[in-house]
C-alpha cells in the first residue's frame, strides 16, 4: 500500500511517501480501502514530537492520520454488521495509520455511511469530530435543552462539529469566535452558528451575554477570558491547545468565586474508559452521522493528493486553512 511516514520528528519535510505491506484485520477489526484521510491538528503535534516522551505515543517511523473514510476491504474474525464494499468512516486507535491507501480500524469505532448521501470528504472531516462533540456535550458538559453555547476557534476541525451537535441536542443559541482574518469565512460558512464574533474583541462583541457551555480548543488567554461570559453553573470544556500556549494557567479562585467548572476533554483518553459512548450501540457515532446527513456540519473541505501531505501540514501550521483538509490516495 501507499503510505506517508514521518521518518523523524520535525517540520513537514520529515514526511516520505513509501510502500508498505497491506495490513490485514485481526479479530474485531476491519480493513478499509481509503478514499480520504482527514488532516488534523493532532497529526501536526505527533509529527512535531510534542508528545514524544509520553508513553504509548507514536515514534518514528510512523504513519499519521486519525480519521479515514473508504470502503470495507476485509472483515476480521467476529465482525458482524458490515459487508465488503460498504462505505464507512473510521477512527484510529492510537491516532495513527490514516495517511495510507489501506487502513485497519476496530469495528467499534467504525460507522457505515452507505446510503446517507454524505460526501466522503465531508464525512471524514465531520463525522468523527461530531461524534467527539456529542460525547463532550452529553457526557462531560451535560448540555441541557435551551442552554447557550460559545465555541472558540469556530472553523477548526473539532470546533466546527460542535454547533451542529449542540443544535441537535436543543441548544437555544450558539455563538462562534474566530481571529479577525477568518471572520468572513466563518460568517459565510454553512455551519449553524447564530452569530460569529472576533475572538480578539470578546468584551466589545459579547457585552453582558452569558453562555452555559463554552467549548475551548484554543487555550491560552482566551480560556481565562471565557470565565467572564459564564453564569454560575457554567461549564467550560478545555478541548485542545491550538494557541500553543502550553504555559497558560487559570487562577482556580475564579472557579469557586464564579461557581463555574472547567473540564478537560481528550477523546484519546476519555473514550477508552467510557466505551459505551461508541460501542456497542455507538450512540455518538450514529448521532454524528444523523447530524451531518441533516446538513448540520457543512464546512468547507479541500482534498489534496496523499503525496502532498507535507504541503497540507505546512498550510495548517501557517493557518492557511478555512475549513478542513483531506488527503486522498486516489487523487
């Protein structure tokens, strides 16, 4: 199979297009002929080696890629409910392996999109993240019908899935924030935000408005600033650190004074300890597929050939993306 490998930790030039043996599925697994692999921020962090000293994290050489869509190639022992040739979306255990023409996934983290009408590039860009958004909103934030939601980094891979799922769960109002250079793209997007504002002017833009749930994959100062827009009982989900401000800390006195909560959500850590969210009934994945099929995640998606993985990563680093990037071995 064709695959992109990170031959070392470093900048995008460490990527090499190589040939590897076709993998075969083990018990409970499915092999997939990949049509699209999503490019996510976590892929950049792995390539850069930000987690290189964390046990269990990938070490070179490795193939990045957390999410793929494609058709079922082969079923491993004990797998039922899928058939060869069926169109599916899958997430990787361990967050690697997707930048390849063949991918092996566990059946528990795979969902069919056959007959859904969802474009494959959009499916891989949105369905897995929408499943994560569903898990975060229901199992961590405990979003209730009629509540208000604020989403930072509104066009980001994970963030862009939250408005559709929040709408599906009955949120009354959903506001997104982006940097000034992405305001036009965010406001012209088809994502179901009620309003999108400049993240550098939160006080001027939002005034006295309060939000019961804040989704923050950005981190840094915006995490602290968000506390001013949360009522007593408000919940902030720390879902990433796109700002790269790893030294930022929140004064915990602000939490008890405001009677608000900050909870971390890292799908790689959370889902293995809460398997009921994706198996056996896969409530999060099915809810995600339903939301995207209903048009609640219509973000812009650009597809590049697999061989241009380095270019895709460079654009991500340069913040030259207003939507999602995918890689296709077939392009």
